């Protein structure tokens, strides 16, 4: 049985083709998977576990169907859905992982991250991240009405889009020194992350060893997933039908 990794689906009611592709992915590619790791930005935005819209409930049901057959599901917060909490995870029988987390994968200690904390050259974003991950800030945000939270999330997405359009592309990629520091800190020879929307497998040569950084792709015109089966690792993609 295989282990699968995905990130950056940005599921949203306005993009039904991505949701359909994910539901199909669960029933086909993931049908024989023992473990599925979702490394952040599964949703375009998440305003709280009390959001029970028909769209949210349909996604939750698909995830519950997946775990009901005995598969393990793991979630990690992204920069879009960092308010996902215990209630959501309980409803879909998922485990919420801290960012970063370390697992043993294909015989190697592997570091799992969303990836946004590695983009240290983007100082404006790093300041926002520090604020948004503060428990007091989150508590205040969740104390607002659902309608208020939805309006705030919509505004934040608009501001983020405008801000990113004016940034140099290299600023929004990971910082090499930050990558090396995290891997050394956790004693890992492999890193898997998303966030940057730049799917690839990178070899990193240090003075001591060769390590690997695997970047998961976002789901837009293509879906991306990392598959580990019998210690063989492959980064895969497929077209998404509109």
C-alpha cells in the first residue's frame, strides 16, 4: 500500500472542477493508499470549524469516506487554512500535525512542512505569519460572527493577491539557508513541502551528505501528488478537466 502527499489544492466553492478532481483522486489514485498527508492550503480559506456550508460538508464527507475504509489521514496547516481545528479533524478522523513534523519515510528521516516559514526573504509575509499564528489573534478572529469572518477572509485574499503581484518571484520562494537550517535542526535528509507552487525534486549537496527537497505542486490546471510505494518515490501530475 502506498503513502501519498498533496498540498495547495485551494479548494473553494468557486472552483468546482478542483473539488471534483479531488473526489476522483480519493476514489482512484488514493483508493489503495494506507496514508494520505495534506500539507497545507487544502482550502482556499478556512474561517472556522463551525462553517457547515454544503460545500464544506461535501468535502468532509469525502474525507470521512476515505478514512472509514481504514486509511490514515494527516493534516498540516497552511497559510490559507491555519484555523482548521480539532473539531474538523475529529469529524473526518484526521490527525493534525505540527509544522514542522518528522516521519520515517522510505528508510529516511523526512521533514514535513507547509513551506511558508521557509520564505524568509518575504519580510512582509513573515510579519503577517507571526501575527496570524498567535493564539490570541486566532481567538479574537474566531470570536467574530461567521459572516464577519467570511468577509475578512475575502478581503485578506484580495489584499494578498495584490501584494504578491508586486513582489519579485524569487522573494516568494524558499530561502536556501532556511532550508538547510531546518533540515540540520531536525536531523533529516529529506524535506517535503508545498506552498511555493513550484513542483520539483531538488538535490542539495552539503559538506556532509546529499539531501533532497521535494516540492509539491498546486492544483490548478494539473493535480500533483507525491507517491511512496515500496520505498520508490515519484512526483506525479495529471490534467484536471474543467
